C-alpha cells in the first residue's frame, strides 16, 4: 500500500510517500522559518498562505522522486490536528480533494501520534511497549506506548515546553527567532558550569516538568552579566534542561518497568540531549531510540507512516466529510479495531 502523507500543522509543509512493503520512498519539507523570523514568531495567516503555495509543487516533487504517478497511490493521510486551524485546513482540504479525485481513502492523523511513531521509521526500530519522550516547541510529555492508539500520559510540562523555553531563552540572549538551534550552537562554545541555574521539578517525585522558572533565571542572570557571558549562560541553560529531561526519562523507565525509551520531536535532535540520554540509558542497560535527524521536525513521512499503521489495522477512513481539530488531546485517540 502506497500512502501520501501531508503535514501542514504550523510552519512547515511536509509531503512524503510511504510504501508498506518498501518503506519511505520520498519526502520533502519546506520550512517557513525565514518568512516568520522577521516577525519574531509564526504569523498564522502567512503560514496558511504559504502552505497553499507549497503543497502542490511539493506533492509533484515527492511523487517524481518516488517514481510514482498519482494513480499509484492507495490512500492519503493528513494532519487533522492539533495545530493552527488555517494551516490545518490547507492540508486537509488538499488531501481530501485529491483523495476524492482519485477515489481512494483519506485518513486524518493526530500530529503528536505522528511524532510518537516516527522512531519506528529508524533502523533499528523499537518494539512495543516503550516509554516515549515527546519533546518539541509545543509539547513536553512522557507517554507509555503499548501500541498504535494505546497511549498513557505519565507526565507533562506544567508551563513552557522545552522547545519553547529554548526559543524564549534564545530571544533573551539576542539570538533571534527561532532560537533553539542557535542557542544550542552557542552553548557548544560555552562553559556549562560557570553559572548554576535551577533544575525545576528535578526532585518533585513525579514525572512532570516545568521550564518557565529556568527561563526567568536566565533573564535575571543575563541582566547581571555582559555580552561576553552569553555562551556560558547558553551552556548552563542547555545543561539544566538536558539534566531534567534525562532524569525524568530514567525515572519513567524505572516506574513503568519498561526498558525501551523513544525520543521524538524537534528537541530530540539536540546533540547534548542525545549524548546524555545515550550515556544514562547505557549505564542502566536500557535502550534508547530516535527518529532519523531529518524526521525530528514536523514532516510528511511521520504522517504517511502513522496513516499506514492505522489503515493496516482497519482504521475507518474518511467518508468524504472532513474537519480539522486545532485542539486535540492525544488521550482522546483510541486504538484501531
């Protein structure tokens, strides 16, 4: 079964073709970062308009790369939510219109489920069940994953997500938008232990997170220090976040009795986080899995793959009617029957 995946939840337009026999055949992503950087954040109306401009050329490109014609497709999967309503509508409208024209099924996919399942595209890939750290600009959650649609929330952030904290801290340090990658690059040149920053909720006894206090501590520190200290502040911030994330992941594995950890979402590409998780899990004889680096950010491949898993499990496809769900809790998903 060959499935086209369409991702348009925020500021990346992602298209991909996944074959249940041959694997990922092609994928392409257009990022709107340069366009939104002028405004210091995502402008929803501009995001929607850019998705309209990009979705058809990207579709043509991935179909050509996969060596397929549209008539070869068996289904289309698209991000139904959560995300920006206008951006979601672009992808949903395109996917359902194309599916209707080709007389093939379409299926709406939860954006976070796509991220959760994306490490299954890697080699080696984890087997169910596992603990998943979903860590991105909008979400920081620990989940127990027993199968497709079988998710249990173990802990989550009570305020800022880790990726959001990276971006906000980068802005405090004058690194612009989006600041996460720039902050990590700067941190690599700094002395991580020159400044001591708090580790919020590190010893809270639960699996929840908090990062807003850490951001406030950076603000206070940056006002005391001159620009020459930026790299050291960035390094101290990154070490603090990595320590909290790693500690909670190890605690989740111990509490759940599971031995496999999966890391998904944009922050999962952070080199310092991967190095710390690799070391801590190896020391305890746990396993850790990541999606390929190019599939850590929003992408069509994870949507096509999640669609394939659900359709293979006889998940009902759309009946021609569709809608989007800008707010959609992962806990509302059910396993396909």
